[in-house]
């Protein structure tokens, strides 16, 4: 139903230009293809960022890390508060690959924080470009608001990680352990110790931020490529303005699955600053949304299959072997 409403809006925006509407519909599959072609390398770049936080002896293959990152993104795109849900699921699956549980959880948590930190630098670069061209002064306030949300979120994550209420959490886990004996109340202290050890390992932190920054920058190629296909070519600088501001404004919809509707509005508003018509910007937003759905639905199914396989393997390992004489 939501897809139908967005399509109706696209048609309404183009009623005065039937040729433009036909072109937008005709080029849609190619625009989605460009979006997918750019985003798959982004998944690998963000997977490398997470992998860089792990000690060398505990690093799974790059393809395995990319699958875990794919599961996390799929949850983020299609589930409410999916970033947290996907993070927990991916960390659990990483632990089932032999990585210590506290290390898997700590690296997933710090990786999420570093992704937000790298976005701050990315957004600052976009705001600087916007101010440099001297346009869109009214939009700068919205961009700075999105930047403030990202900054506040990153700061809160860092502060909470360094000062977890350990005693309170241990009491809560102890109560849960009465019902589920597998829960270890003391594990929360191991988890924070692993996080603090990561915070002190600057080479790994810097490497992860650089991988995430490369992933953010590749999104500029997606914007420029799709708009070129739609007959609205923009420079890489203008593409960066669109991508940075759209991502900053998208933070306002962090509780919605995939920031539904917020992302589309952010792209249209940011694109208007560099002279891209609303119809072309909406077409680009639809291509990105279609890419998210096309990649995330299989991702959720693959995640479910991975969870089932891990549970089956765990039950098989726990099953008693044959007794002598059987």
C-alpha cells in the first residue's frame, strides 16, 4: 500500500511532463541496478570495518563477515529499531563461529558507534561543501540538526559503554538466570572489559573508521550514477551534498523500519539544494528503497536459515552419544 502511494506521488509530480514520466519508469530497473552495484561493495567495506576490530586470530573470512553485515542491514531496513535487533543477532552468530561472546558483542557495539562517528565527519564535509557554494542556507539548520542527533547518539553510546550500570545490570541478569540458568550475570563485566580494551586500541579504531568512511563516500557514486541515468547529471561535490544531508536528515527516522518516508523526504529536500527536480530526486529515492527491499528480504530469509542451522548444530552437539554396547 505504501509503495502504491509513493508511486502515485511520483506520477502526480510528473503529470505535466509525460515524456519525463515515461523515461523515469523505463530507467527504473537500471537505476536499481546501479544502486545494487554500488551497495554490495558498501556491505563489504562495512564488514571490513567490523572485522578490523577483531584480533587477527579471531577474524572470520571476509565473506562470512559480509554475510553477518548483510543480516544486520536487512533487519535495519525492514524491522522496527532494526539496527539494534540486527546488531544483537549478528553478534550472536559471530559468537557461534568461535569468537568469544563478550568479544563478539563488544566489537558489534563499538562498530555501531564508529559508524556513527564516521558519519559525523562525512556530514561535516557535506555541510562545508554546501556553505562553500553559498546556497541552501535555510537547509543548513536542518542539516545541523541531523548532525546534532548523530553527535548526541554517538556521544551517548560512548558514555554508556564506558560507564555501564554494572551492579544494576547484574541484579537484573541474576533474576533472569533463575528462569534461564544459561544466563551468566557476571558476563556483563566481561562485556564492558572487552569494550574498554577496544576503546584503548587506537589502531583498530582508526582502521574501522577509515573503512566506514570509504563506505559512506561510495554512496556519492550511487547518487551521481542514478541522477546521470535519469538525465540530471550532478558533479561529485553536489552528489556529496545530497548524500551527506540526506543521511543526516534520515537520522530523525531511526525508530522506523529503514526510516520509511523520512529517507525519501530527506533525499528530495537535499537534492533540491543543488537544483535537482523533485521528480528525479523521488525517482532516485524509490530506486534506493527498491534496492533495500530487494537485498533485505533475502537477507532476512538467510538470517533465519543461519539461526536455524546454528540452533540445530547446538542441539546436535548437546545430544548424548551412543553408550558402550549399543
